[in-house]
């Protein structure tokens, strides 16, 4: 089976290659470590954790509340690509600004990190919504897989560079690990911008209105369109049901992701081991993304998502009874196999359901739910841990999210018209096919 080879596809995928340097190296690894040891140096660990957690929560909340609005504005005015490139350049600028933040200046580091994170997630709103326009007919699953393939590979290669620089700074002519991490900030900014350029030059604006309004009129039209969608979203029955199912099972996925590193710390893993585990997830995720893309094309994305959720049930059970450090790497391997697969097929399955000229708006809702995920899982874990006195047993409670999410997903019919009869004319782009 041949992979799609259009230039606009590779321009779109290149953006994910570039922006994953931020999520893999900055969000996951270097910012939490550097924030504690440099910018917030001397602060009690509990306060440091609170400040870092607050930064992530604020960024998530801003994106969750704004994503549907920005998606609607981008749709109404044909601004998807403009907005995406703007967020990439602004996020990169925040990375450059972090280079000039000195030890102890945690407030500035906190603020710049929040803005950069918001830009990263905003960019994903617009990038994800462009899937329906860059995919060739019948290639939604593989196109989504290529985006994740590029993200995992680009982010993983950049993390390898970052780890090498931080562990062996003298190899790169740097005086210390501190100098290395500060240099990584500059390289992240350059990587993010550089690999956003192919999208700028190769990918056309997905939807151009016949009469393109100014930005001010687009804002007004976007709010009107968003209000209309809020009024009618329940009429788009497959979309509505999928969003509920997605919110439930992706909450379980995100809870497992968040739990894994903390659990590794609890059983005595070193920072180096944790970084190696993150690298392992990244590079297993590269071929796994293509595998799940092919699997989605062969058996349908919904069934392939069920397979991924079943593996996550195994992960939860495995984590509950894990005793030795080597087992954490087995756990990381299992997560790497399905983490990207569940996400990329959820995206391509959702793309089948939405009215394509409103893709930005509907993917705004999609990303909003992603930001509000990992709420039910931590609460369940906390309650079960308190009630049973066993943290290990509490991990098993997350299985309920996978089971309920899968049950709800069985009720989503991608073969049915997503739009209600009254608005059926909004549904187009059906050439991508259904399962």
C-alpha cells in the first residue's frame, strides 16, 4: 500500500515534526527539571510542584475555553493557516525569551512557558482541522498516521540531541548542563519555526470564503457560527456521541500517561531512566503510528481504537502489579505501541463525521475535550486509593474509563450522515469514505 505523497501532505506533516520538539523535550523533560533546579531554585519541592502544575492547568484552561471560538473564527474567515503560523512563531519567540530568564526568576519562566504552551495547543487546533483538506480520498487514517509518525520521529530525534547535550555538554563546546539546556531552548525555537515553513509555502488555505471578510468581521461571524453550533451540536448525533466517548476514554489514556512517570519515581527510577523511557515511547511510536494507520484502513478506525483501548487495559493491570524497575520499560513499550494509534485514529475517525467547511470549529471542540481530559481518572484513583488504602489497586479503576468509552464508541455510526436533515447541506467532502 503506497503512502500519500502530495506536497501539501508533507508540508502539513512537517509542522508536527517541528512542534513536537516543544512537547517532547520542553513540556515532558527539560522544563520541569530546569524549572525546579534553576528558575525556581531554592523553593520547597511541594511549592515548586504546585507552581508547575498551575502553569499547565492555566495553559490547558485557556486553550479549552478558546479553542472552539478560534476554530469558528478561522473557519468563517479562512484563517486556519494564518493562525497556525502565527502561533508557531509566537511560541518560538517565547522559547527565545526563556533563554534570557536567569536563575530564580521563576515568575518570568512561568509566564513564558504558559504562553508557549497555549501557542502549541492552539496550533494543534488549526493543524488537526486541516486533516480533512490535506488527505487524499480514502486516506484519512494513513494521513493522520503520517502526522503522528512525523511528530514522534521529529520529537524523538530532537530529544536525543537534547539528552546528548545535557549529559555531555563538552561534546558541543558548552560549559555545563545549564548552558546546554539554555541552548536547547534556542534550538527548540529554531526547530519549531524551520519545520513550520513547508506548511506555509506548500499547503493552501483549506477553506476560502467567496468574499473573504476582514479579521474583525471574521471574529463576529465566528462567534455567531459558534453560537449556532452550540444550539445544534446535539443534532449532529454521531459527532455528539463520539465526543462523549472520546472524552471518557482519552481521559483514561491521559491519566495513564501522567501516572507512569510519577509511578516510576515512586519505585526509585533515576532521571536518566525516566528520560530513556520517554525516548523509548517516542521511537516505538514511530512505526506504531504507521501500523495503526494501516490497521485503520484495513479494519476501520473504530475497531482499531478498540484494540488500542484493550492494550491500555493490559497496561493498567501491568502497572498495578509492577514490582521491578525493568518492568517500567515494558510498560513504556506497551504505551508506545498504542498511545499514538488511539490518538491518530480518533482524529481521523472524527474527521469522517464533521462538516468539512466547519472543521476548525468542530476540531476546536475536539481539542477542548482533550484539554479537559485527565479529570475523571485522577479523581477515581484518589478515591479508590483512599477507600482501599492501596495505590496499586487504585490504578485498576482507570479500566472503567476505557470500558465506558468503548461502550459509548460502539454507538457511533460513521456510515450515517452526521448532520441533521435540516442542515444536511452542510455535510460535504464525503469522498473520504466511511467505515
